[in-house]
C-alpha cells in the first residue's frame, strides 16, 4: 500500500522574514514587468488618439447621452468619408483624360509632307495587249479576244507578270504632268517616286525621308503646284461591272508623312478635272496616352523590330501587313502593293483575293487586324477649296499650247495646289485628367473634413491593432507550468514516488535493514553548519 510521509518544516523567524521579503520583491518585479507588457485598453487609446471625436466617444468616463451623441457623430462622419472616398476611387479607375491643344511658335522652315497621287483609271486602254485583256478579264470586265477581235475559248497566253502589266499599262506621269512648280522652282516627273497602291501605279512627291524638301513660307505659291492631264480617252470602256469598275474621272490624292506608306484607297481625297483645287495644310503633332488611359502603341526603347518592309510603325503599314497576312492565308500569294518577297497573285484571282479577304478584316480591337495608334503621330490637317478652270480665254491658250481642243482641256485638265497655311505646327496632347496625386489630395481633404485624420492617424490605429493582436497571440501560445508539490502553511505532503525522485539521498541496501531501503530519519549523518534552529531533514 502507498506510504505517505508527512514532513513538517519549520524555519527560524529570522530566516523566514528575509525569504518572504525576497519573494515579495520578486513578485513585485514580475508584476511590474507584466504591467508594462500589457496592451492599452480602448479607452486609453481613444484618449490619446489624434482621430477627432474618438476620445469623446470611447475615452474613459461614464456612459451617457453625451457620449452616445458623440459616437453617432463619429460613425456618421466615418460613413460620409467612406462614401466620398468610394466615389473618388471610382472616378480615378475610369482613367479620364483630356486633350490639350498648344499652338507652336512659327518656324523659319517646315518640312513639306509627301504627296501621293493616283489616276482613278488603273489601266490605259491603248496599252493593253490581247494577252493583258485575257488575263485581266476578271479585273477589268473586258471579254477576252483573239487578234481578230473574236472571243475564243481555246486561247492560251504565257503566264502574266502583274508588276510588268501595271508598269506598262498604268498612266505614265511623264504624259500626265503638264507643269510642276515647288516654292517657285520648276520640278518634273523625276522628282516623283513610283509607288503601288490599290489603284495600281501611283506617284509620290517628296517621298524620301532622308532628303525631305523644306517649305520656307506659307500661303499659295510656296508649296507644290501641278497641272495634270488625266487622259480620259485612255479610260477603259465598261463592258460589265466588277468590284473594281470605276465611274469617276480624276485623281486620288493623299498627303502624309514620309515614314507612312500611302493608304490612298481609304485615306485619299478626289480631285476632279476642270477645277483648280487648293489644299491648305497644317502640321499636327499628336501625342496619345498609353495604357491604362488609352490604347496607343508605345515604341520600345530596346530597339524593337519594326514591321517587315517598313522603316517605322504606322497605322497604314500595320493595316497593309494584316491585309498581306490574310491574302497569304487565303491565296498563298500577295498583291503588288503589299511588301515582301512572296509570289505576286496572278490576275485571274487578283480581284477574288482582294475583295473576299480584305472585306473580312476587322478594324476594331476585337478583330483580327487591330492596329493601335502610335503614341506620337504626325498628320496634316486639310482645308480644300476649288475654282473652275479654264476660263474662256485660258481655254483657247491651253488648247493651242498643248495641241488639244477646248473641250478636251475642260474635261481632262486639272490643277492641284498644296501649301502650308502657315509655318506653324499644332500640338495636340492627351493628358490624364485625374491622376494619383489628385486622388491622394482629394482623399486627404475628405479625411480632414469628416474625421480629422491623416496618414499618421491611420498608422496609430494599425499600431494599436497590432499591439492587441500580438498580446492575444502570446496568451494563446503561453503554456502554464504544473507545480510539483502543493504546500499549505508549513506542512508539505509528498508521495512516495515523488520523494524517491526528488530525494538527493542514496537508497540503502539490504545490509542495514535486511529488507527494503529505509526511509527513516538518519540521525547518524553528520550535520553541516546550520543556518537556523530546525533546518535539517535527513533520509
């Protein structure tokens, strides 16, 4: 059966007092340390916080009507601030922008734009051979024929070369150009470069960006002035209508920068014979915003490769590239005006590839041909006016000069005058209407108006939340230690097993007792120096 040993330990009064004092000092130090580590309560924090109204609503003191009214005022102000802040955030996320227009100072010299012109008639009738008419039957609508003028189903001609056909049968600028002047100086067809478009063989004045011609004055007479003969007698007769059949007479003109290829079938304007057309231009430099305010294309600073076949990116070049990829996918060839080294489409499928494929291209951001606007763009605003030519006196003079009759002059001659209105450029820039700094300023104003807070006030609240949370986590993690013995008064009760484990005395063998080890007090053990009257307890 278990044996309990009751030990009564007594200390001298002189020794007990210092020990009690030492224990009391230790407890006071621990209490002071625990009191310093304890977090502040809400009332203490509210009384020291810089948030307006929090001390009156949650500070120390008795609860009453006044404190309730302060709490309602604080909650109402907080709700009003949150409502205003949500509205400001929604306005910022819409990314509003505005357009600022700044006229630039007049410059002594301005770079003249490139001017591309095309005769609306693609092929000269007199230049078409029988083989050309046979191959271009789907494109022109003319019936194929043999040399006697009869249609024959068994006709066979060598494979056509579309580039050669356009070069031979297109209108030649040397025949169309009757006079040319630029800034008071004579010019000729050699100042134009050949370029291919949907209208066939066209011509561009001032096409080289490396040697762009300058304009030194504004107004008429300081730009490009040309007189053209559109050669209506060379227009193709209409045998049947096709998608490429044209009922107009005149030329198409596009004014663009040297870095941009002509996209004249979409961006050009018409000039009619029998009129002198004045085109007053003004250079416009446009700056668009990238994401998230806009969708412009940002040029890479790491030398991002440009579009294949073009020296610089432009919307026109991007559209031509998309059209080329669509034609390649459908017809496994490209059209003459598209850049690249792929095979040119033959005339018999030329119109099919052009119409059915190009019409399927999308122009929106969701379509297969999405071409973003570059963030920096130069374009030319135009104002067009015209007067009728020739008058009666000049008609006779021109008829004699060019060996034509007056009717021919009225039906075929036109004058195009392109000039700068003034040597000033117009800068149009998109700007963010509501940026991050404006948002922070408005939020700070609303915080100060409704709750009298600032960034430091928010830091105070976060610091208090962290303090309370950390204290609770420490309490969860702390594990209380179980005492080994419980004492009441001056008597300690020990179990036998505890006494064996804690006793520093060695167990006695069978030699002394002839049985189990003895747990009686050892009165034979020599005592050391005693610190009190009853300090010895032996095994």
